[in-house]
C-alpha cells in the first residue's frame, strides 16, 4: 500500500510541475470567453527589454492577441526558423542574418531596417588599464575580450578594428556580447567591444565611444515570415516596431534611429 | 571479475532469464530507451555532409581543438581520480559531523547550470576572485583564459560523477574483507591499497569513464571560466557551438568527429582493461 501511495504522490507532483510549466494567461485580458490568438516573435537577444515593453503596449491595444517572444542569438534563431520553428515575425540584430533568411525563402515581406546599434569600448568601473581609445587595446599588457567573428558583434568588432587599423589579440573570443560584457563587469578583462545598448543596460561597466564605431554599425531588421499563422497581427507588430511611437523606447535603450 | 563478492553472483543468478518466457516487461521499455538515446544521433548522421568530412578534419583549428579536448579531458580525469577517490572513501567510510551535508555538496556541480558554475569559478579563482585575487598579487598568476582553466572547469563538472560512482561501489563492497585484513595486521594504508581499491576497481573505472566523457563534452563552465581562444582554450564543444552560428552542417561534422574519436577511445579501453564489463 505504501508503494502505491508513493507512486500516487509522485504522479501528483509530476502533474503539479506540468501545470506550473503550462502558460498562464496574463491578467487584464477579457473574461476568457473570447479565444486569444498568439503572435510569436523571434527576436535578437539584445532586443529583449525594448520588445517586452512594446509587447505590453501591443497587448493593451489588441486585447485579443497575446505576444510571445523567443529571444536568442540572431543566427540561432535563423537556424530554428530554417528548421521550421513556428514563428510569425523575425527581428535580427544584423542585416546579414536577415538576408540569409530571405535568400532561403523564409520571409514574406521585404526586411525593413528599424534601428542601428553601434559599438563602445566597455571597461570595468575603475578602468584599471586606463583605456582611452581603440588603439590602447593593442597594448599586449591589456586583456581584451572580443565577440567571436561568427556572431554579429564579433563581425562588427573586426570591421571597426580594421577601419581603425588596430591589431588586437584578444584573450578570448566570446560567444555573445553579454558574455563579453560579463567578463568586463567582473574585471577579468580590461576592455571589451560591446554595443552601446549593453553598456546602457549594464549597471557597472563604463562605455567609451570611438569614431570608427560608425563604420561598423549593426542594422537591425525585421520581416514577417512565410510560415506565419497570424499574418495580420504580424504585420501590425512590424508597423509598431517601425513607428515613431517606438522610436522613443529604442532611443532610451541606447539604439540609434535610422 | 573473479574477485567479485558473493552477493553479486547471487544477483547474476536471479536475473538470468527463465526458459520459455520472454521478459517483455523489461525488453520493451529497454528498446524504447535505447531508441530514445540513439534517434538524435541518427538525425545527425542523416544530415551530415559526408563529402566535406575529410577536408574539415585536416583544418588546423579542428585538429587543435580536438587535441586540446583530449588532453584536457584526460588531465581532468586524472585530477578527478586523485582527489575524488579519497573523497568518496571519506564519504562512504569515515564518520564525521556534517557528512550528509558534504555528500549533498558533492552533487552541487551536477545541479547548477554549467554556465553558473563557470561564473562561480570566476568569482573564486578569477583575477578579482576571493582566492584568485591573491594568486595574482602574490605570484602574478591569473588562471582564466589558460588551458589550466579549461582543466579546472572540467574537474569541477566531472568529479562528482566519479565520486558518486566510487562511493556507491564502496558502500556495496563487503567490509568484512577489510576487517579481516586489518585483524591480520595490515595497516590502514595497506588495507586501502591492497583490499579496498581492488574491490572497488570497476567502480573507479566506470566513474573515470563517466568523468572523462563529461569533461570531453563540457561547454558552459569552460567558455565562461576559460574563455574561447583557438589553440589555447577552444575545446571541441566550443568550436562546435561557434561553427553552429555560421552553418549547422559544419557543426554536425565537428560533432561527429568528437563522437567518433571518443567512442573509438572508450571501446578500445574497454576491450583492453575491462574485458566484458
């Protein structure tokens, strides 16, 4: 009898865990009689804060729609879309990834560039290595983290360093911009090249602007996907992202208007 | 296996399938389990661009990453055995206050996400970490971004597998053999070396294989604590992850290389050292 009770308890726990995992309707919606439609947005990780805020506005205006996000690295998202992941809209952190998705026949609308992000030199709070310009990063005594060239921030960093004619041997090629930023915040490296928005979001690292950043800006672009089930809401979302109303939110986060 | 204690022989006898009745209850779930483990692997094989496999193997970055992976995983396993076997003995055989807590602490690296483990290692052993700060001040030694950091990250995630496996073997071993040796005048060290270790040998070996495999596949703690630099800290899993950013095909090829090499080594070792275990 004991074993049976234990099994029942285990099953109960499992059910409770499953229930906890199930999506919960956000409060504030209509009584529940009306079926809600779900808009699925795949977006670059650096858009997390801004898109979540825009998502709240969108849901307030269109109570019949719930916006769900999948935030990850742009190329990871493009791979998932290529493998048939159910997404309505894709917003990538660079135009290269978007072009690949468009060439693969995955986009239903022409990709539109909505904001731009530029690089900054991020340094730990007290700037221990006394970094002032891009050329300081080539000092062999300075530990630098760059993004790997396979990810957008690494490609941008290579472009900026190339434009400046500065040769940097990093101690690490990080997998994404947040990892590079974390190593700076912890003081493990003296400097890293990250986006302006990341410095803005970081409470600790300080950002140093440099002129060559202009030559290596990342253009964020958005498109409705061919596999979209919610074409109408997807187009509405794209319009919201491109609207003047959103420009302010992007500006607050450190993005540059195009 | 002739050394095996009587209880395991008895178990072997009971498990033998009785004639005339097929054990469906065991075989069906076993086959489903096997299929579940093998199916994703079949997916990899189906998508692999076989034509480019040879040329990729010849790339210096790939060979560098493979060599680094094999050497660091082996070094990590050696460290895990040297530190982990005594730790397992302590947990299984010694009576001391806080033993339960210590046993739970050993499993911490299994539970926390490896990336968090990497951050924890940075906070402890990094340039500004609680211990790392002094290493830097006193000896000018900084661990992050070095191959040593790769090994440290791997030991951190892999040693629990060895400790748990050896501790289980120690608990299952018949203590009367040790007691008999002790009454015959053997010292503690001699008992451990001549009686205990041979008895739990298969457990140590199984634990070492688990630890090696876990170290070989280690990604999160490594990239966080040791960073990613080709030739210095870029192991195969890191190279695979980055290849994935550009083309899934090349990532698949690299994964197959890692899988093939590790399977080859494990099978070779198994035949040579363990016979039919």
